[in-house]
């Protein structure tokens, strides 16, 4: 858009769909899939009727839980659904093609980002064009924003028209913007702070015309300084930025592409590592350089997230309906307990344990063996969840750790095979701390809790 010149009779406008995803007309989606099937079938072996059945299942059967009630979404597609953005985009493209055929003039400029549209229209046809957009389908209704005094905000860009009609752009921030970003004093990897600053600088300078870059350098520098970034670092990062464009291969200009060398290709493994200042960066270097047979990509994870700071608004499932857990079941007749894991509902796993205990010849788990050999009864009503993990390998590892940390388990010794001796010292310290707290505070029983209160 930079450099274009608008005529006196033209106007910059933006159209926005009122809640696109919840109003996507599913019958239109089916119609478009059938109409474009000749192109779709080249990429799938599924016949059309099965494809439409799967489409209906994934898009038209959306459910969510509110408090203790399950609710079905009757209109549109679920936000965050696997296919939601694709089907919404399919409808928007068809809408634009349909509108272009209905208009009595040719659209000069149309830019779309999901459900936001930027258009240049004749001043006398703005209302007519909006009416045509709104007539595509009753559920898809648009709002319109016109340029005011030669300015129109669109997403993160402020489109500006000067007195001669020439169009330029500037970085746009909403009046409610807090100017907060990742604080330099936070416990995050230094590389993440640099990446955050570079992205902010790049956004401020990339989205604006050259005449606004110096002003935006001052704005973004003040923003970074407010968030604790050193003056010298900010000055270096802003001076290093340049509006160069990378080609699609990611190669610098003049650099020849390297021929594929199949013999040197190594598998890539992604690993998440909890960030601990001073330790995690060194571990990352050791992991990436210490194993030559595998290309390890280490990504840092952080325990302090927004979800830990706010009240949980989503309804939580009852304990018996939770899955992917490590659990502990106490014995009623002795201090013994059993530690296990399951991907099934906890109540399903307890029912299976109960059934195994009634079978005197069952040797499926040490829980049933202990019950059958001693005649003791396990208290399945007092089962507790010790940990949660959906991935099987991680869940089994956590189960082994909890077996080693728990006193008087009836689990087999082989249940903890595979635990490295590296963990022995840490586990011993944790176990000693738990025992010390138990001796000091007594067992965690309802009576003690009431007394503490």
C-alpha cells in the first residue's frame, strides 16, 4: 500500500465480521467442499460421502463443559478447533469472490486477515458495499470503520493518507495498550529476552514507512527501558535492525544452496527443559554438543505462567473421572499401600483392582497379590492422586519416583527398574524432608487439619 495514491472520491475502510467462528454457516462449508471436491480429492483417498461425514463430526459436534453441565454448540465451529480456521477461511474466500461479482464496480484493493478486511472504496458506495457483504448469509454480518481525518487503524498498522492522497503506514498501538513486555529482570533465558526485544523492535520499524522509523525507534526504546532493558542493549539492538528481506530458503544474498547430503542427516529430537537460572543454559549446551548421533533442540519451560496467577475458571472433573494419573491406594488392615498409574478413568481402574482382589488366583498386580496372600482389604474409597501425566513414558517414570518416595509400598522391586542412580541423592533428601514434616506435624488427617484450623 505504501506509495499508492488515492483519488478524491476514494475512501479507506475496514470491514470486520461479528464473531466469525461461532457464525460460520456449516451448510455453506458442505456446499463449498462439494463444489471444490475435484481439487480436494487429489490430496485424499477418502470418498466424498465419508469426507463429509468426518467434516460434520469434527465441525458440527462441538461440546464444552460449563460448571457441571455439558453444552453443545449449535452454531458455527469451535474456536481453537482443528479445522475451524480452515473452514472459516474457505467461507471468507468464497464470500469475497461472491461480493466481487455483485458489485457494480471493480474493487481496487482488498486485504484480508482472517475476518478483518481492508478495502479502498468509492465514497458513494460504502453503504451499498456493506449491504452486499451482509447479504451473503444472515449469520455473517459485518461492521464498518471509515477513515477519519485521513487515518484508519487496521490490525497493528495505521494507514495514513496525506493531502495529496499518497498512502503511508505507521505502527499502531491501541489507546489501552499497557506497553508491557517480557521484563528484563525476570527469571527467563537471556536469549528469550533478546528475541522478545528484537521482535518488538522489528514490529515497530517493519510496519511503518521510512519517515516514521526514527519516531518509532524512540517509542520502542522507551518501552523497553520501562521494562528494565539496559540503555546500551536497546541502542545496540535498534541500530542493528535493518529492513532486509530473507528469501524463502533462509539464505543470504549470494550464498549458494548446499546440496542435500543424505549421509549426514541426523534425526532431530525436541526436548523441553524447565528453566533454572545458571543451570539450564549449561545443560542445554551439554545436551546439544554431547550427543553427536542426534540433533537435540532444547526449549526452556517456565513454571510461573498466567494460569498459576488467576483463579481457575474451568470446571474440574471429579477425582474418580480423572485419567492419566499416578495414584496411591492404602490398605485398611496394615500400613501397606500400592502405587500405580492408569490412562483410564480412576474409577475404572479401581473397579478392576477390586475385581482382581476377589479373584483368589489373580496375580496381575502386587495389590491383588497382597490382598489374596494376607486376606487384607484395600480401601479404594481413600485412593489419592499423586501425580498427573497423559504421556505413557513420563507417567511410568513418575510412578517409579513415587514408589521410591513412598514408605511401605507393596510394589515389586522391579517396578523401579530404569531409575538412574543420579536421582538417588535427590530422592533421599525429599523422602527425609517428608518424614521430618510427618513427625513434626503428624499424619495429614481430617482431625489434624481441624486442629490446625
